[in-house]
C-alpha cells in the first residue's frame, strides 16, 4: 500500500503513516517498522546453518551439534540477541507468544527467528524467512521446494502442517523402534500447546504423514 502512495506522489502521507505505525508498536526497532516484500533466496543452500542455529537455540552446550538428547531448551536463546528478536517479531506482526528462559514463543515465530539469526549477518543484505512471506505462513509453496518424501529431506529444512498448525525444524533422521522418522527442534510442542517451550522430540514418518506434514527447503528471503 505504501508503494502505491509513493508511486502517486503522496510521499509525505506515506512517511506520516509509517511513523504512526512505529509509534504504535513501541518496542519495535525503528529501522524495521515495516517489513519488505519477500523474494527468492539466491545465495545457495544454507540448510546446515539453519540446523546449527536451531541446535544452538536448544542449548548453548550443543554448540551446533545434535549430540544432546535434551527434551527442553535450557537457556534464554531469545534474550541472547534482542536485535534479532525485534526484527523477527516485527516481521511476524508481533504474533510472538511467550518468550524467555527455555521459551521461544509460537512455533511460527521461533522458526522465523531461527531463519533470521541464521542469515541476517551474512552481508548479503537479506535473510531467510518463512514460505511465501509476507503471505499466510501456512500457504502452499512451489512444489519444487516442498516434499512429503521424508527420506529426501535434509537437516535445517522446515516441516509445516496446516492441519496441526505447526512449524518445526528438521534436526536429524533416525530409526527408532523400527520406525524411520525425524528429530525436530521447535517451540510450543514439547510440554504441550501454550507452554511455549523450545524442545527436541522425535516424530515417525507415519505420524508426519497422518498429520499432513510437508518439508520445505529454506528458499524465501526478505531484505534486512
């Protein structure tokens, strides 16, 4: 909408509207008051860095590895980078949930924060974000970037279920009790919906299929 006003020469009105929105949010970093449009990520495959960041969100002692069997996050990941929090929260329209020690907010916000922290420092001028940003977070995306063939997925891909309204980050593939599946790192799953804990848990392929999970290769970006 702002772009339309600018194209019509109403620059002053657009700036006034922008400032009003900034004042309304209060906590928002002023330089990020309104997010830009989404576009394809063109800087190669950063899935492994997304996986590293998710493991770091779970535990500092993980140090980017998946060796920990921690079920719950054990530190205040969100508070370790308030700049990233403000950016990701603004991008999420401040649909954040409860954050703090061990807690990462709503699953969609947590994934958005991990994607942001994985790539905003690269110097490219943009960062990874959720599929089809700024449209609905559960929107379908190009089939070339989404699959339900779980064996072909890589750590750092994002699992999305529109049926269960959940986002999770693939950590590692495993065979447990005769069932192939994935270990995930996410928020607001371990401990139950509404507790907002960052956690790590396993889901077999059968459950992923019955809950209509699709895996998405991180490929959408927006400007820093």
